[in-house]
C-alpha cells in the first residue's frame, strides 16, 4: 500500500524527475566540455576520493582481476555519483522554484547549486560555469515550454514519450560535450630541444637565453638510434625503447602541474630545507639515461614493464645539500596528486629527476614536469609529479603499503614470452623481454619440453646504463604436437630466478613464464 502510493506519487512527479536528471546530466557533460579530462572536471575529485577511500582489498582485487578496467569502473562510478548529485541539486532548485511559483528561481538555482559544488570541489569558479550553465538552460527551456503549452497541458505528454525525449536530448548533449571536452586534450610530445618549448629559462631572458643545452640533441638521438639498432625485431614484442609506455596511476585524471610554478623541496629531518625549481633544474648539467620500470602489480607475463631514455639530473645532490639527519635512514616522496611512497634513503644514491622522455618534454601522464626514477626498484617509488622529498625520522607507510603491498624494494627477475612465430621453414621462434633491475641479466634459458632440458637463448646487445632490460630470442625445431615452452633468467649476480610461482600481491609476480605451443 505504502509503496504503491510512493510509486504513484513518483509517476506524478515524472516530468520533474526527468527534467532534473536531464539537467543534472547536462551539468556533468558541460563540466567535461569546459574542463576536458583535467582536474577541473567535476568527476575528477570524486573519482580521486573514491580511489583514496576504497579499502585495500577491493583495490588489490581490481588490480589483479580487472587490470585497467578497474580504473574505468571507478571512473564510471564517479560519473554516476556526479549525475545523481547534480540531479538532486537541480531537483532542489525545481522544488524551491515551485514553492515560490517562479520558474526563474528554479532555473537559476538549478545551475547555481551544481556550479557552487563544482567550484568547491575543483577550486575553479570559471571552468565550473560549464557545470552550471547547462542545467539552468535545461530547466529554463522546460519552464518556457510549460508556460507556452499552458500549465494544464504541461503533463499531456505521456510518460514514455517524455522518457524518449529526455534520452534523445541527453545523447545530443553527451555527444556535444565529448566533442568539446576531448578538444581540450593536451597535444602530444614536445621535443626537449624545441626552441618554441617555453622553458622558464627562455622567459627569464638575459644571459640565460644564450645557455646551450648541456647534452646536445644529437647525443640523445644517437642513444635512441643505438636502442633501435640493438633491438631484436620480433612480432608482438616492443623494441628496446617501448613504443607505448604503460601507465599506472592512483587517480583516473592526471594532476595538472604548471612547470613555472613547480618546485621540489627537501624537507623533514634536514640541516636546512633545499628547494629547486624547474628553471634551475633545466639549466643544470643534464644526463640521458636508459631506465626500465616495472609495476609490482603486473601479471607475471604482463605488459606493465617498459623502457625509455630519460633526461634529467641526479637526485642525491639535493639531499646532500639539505644535510639529512633522520635516524631511520628512510625517506618519503610526495607528489602533486597526493601520492606518497617511503623507502630507504640509500636507494636515492643512484636516483634521478627526469624532465625528459625519449627526447621529448616529459609527458603529462608520466609525471610532467618532473618525476623521480629510482633504479632497480619497483615502479611505485618512481614518483611522478614529485614535489617533496621528506627525510624521515622514523619509518612510515606509503600509499600502496597502507593497502598491503610490499613494493618499495628491488624488482624480481623475469623473462617474459611475448613473441611466438612460426617460421616458413617449419621452425618456431620465441622471444621476450628480460629484466632484473640493477642486478642485470647474465643469461636466459629456454626449455621446449616443459622444463626437462634447457638451452641458452640469444640476448640483445646490452644498452648503456645500470637499470635496463634486454630482449631474448630462441629458434628451434618443434617436436611433434603440442609442447610447453618455458623461459627463465639468471641475473648478473649469477642467481637463477625462483621457479615457484607467486601472484603480484603483495611482493610482485614471481616464477618462470611458460606457454603451450600448438603445432
Ligand atoms: N604521483 C604518482 N606517482 C606514481 C604513481 C601514481 O599514481 N602517482 N604510480 C606509481 C606506480 S604504481 C608505477 S608502476 C609507476 C608507473 O609509471 P608510469 O605511469 O610512468 O608508467 O609510477 C609510480 N609513480
Ligand atoms: Mo606500480
């Protein structure tokens, strides 16, 4: 009885509910149109909040079973929450307007409330207009229709037709917003040496404008060409410099950091705080380094391991200048996306601050303007958008360690199998990347009989650097029928990687990669 009454009342209110939903969705779409996929989009802070407050077990489950789909799910959830929140706010506007018998108050509130909330969440009242104007428009147009048709006819349009009308309107708005919002995407790769790339040093003028880059572009080009030459060209396998570098982020939306306003400070248990800004960093003697990254959360034979040529400066000098005096010999990195990771200070000795990647200005998704590289360690302490190096006095937990992971140490050894090729002459060629962090790779062995017998694979020529992956390949005459190929690596200390398989959680994937090959 009670619920039937509610349903009947809801049906009476269907026009208003549809208007509120349409206007609320238009607000979210408008926010995207104005901000694009940036922190100014109202969904960004909501998704960030979801990611931060999600229990560790849920996050770990999502990483292991859903992969990047997990992040898309969290983004969809955030969009749905934003639509519900905006629609409720518009609903409040409609109710208040009806009480005051003023369609204009309804329209005004319908936009002002989402605008206010978006401003509070994103801190940008101008971009937030994108969230406020569409709901006002939708509710105003609705009010005008209503008065034109006369109050009595207002609800003549049957429920189903209104639902269809609203759905069509929503699709239109969504399409427009997508077109506008995606135009806001930052343009790809600006060359580090491009004189039109505004490094603050240029803007500073005077003597600094004449400064030559410490590393000539040709040196970077030479290194990239060397990587190209040394790459084994196998189908299904990236060359030694990855064509597409993987991404792992705690938030779906990257933070936007302005290089002119960026700085990095060494804080905490130090003699004196030391701050370096982008201009100073760019004007220091730079180095180009190959450095491989691997995510602790990837699958054993996964695709979250990549290599690039990074440009930047060694990190230790800033720590030395600050004079660390903490008693735990440990350090916390902090970043503009509220990410934080703790690890032993000793790991910083070979650490690097990178502002360039493969000859381009560091892309936004990889930490623009500056990220840290900590050779030999799991990807997670290679903090992007880095802003603070805090020398600690006692141990603390990082973002992932609070969620149960142990990903601050050296990487596990791995030999992956990403390429399987049936050659014209009947032989089979297999290959993949192999990596053991700063331990280096001494040897990769392959078995084509499930681990009974082993043969040595061919390795790609090593690239310069202390933390660089290699490729391996092996060609053989296949036995009759189905057989199992296994790969295993021995690192530079002579240690064979453990055979025992382990999932990524909590300490990174481990074990020998194997695959069944059919004739
Ligand atoms: N600020 C910040 N740094 C970060 C992360 C992040 O979410 N925020 N993810 C970490 C993880 S888990 C990995 S594996 C690497 C991935 O770097 P990439 O996205 O450039 O491949 O960045 C690390 N640094
Ligand atoms: Mo990671």
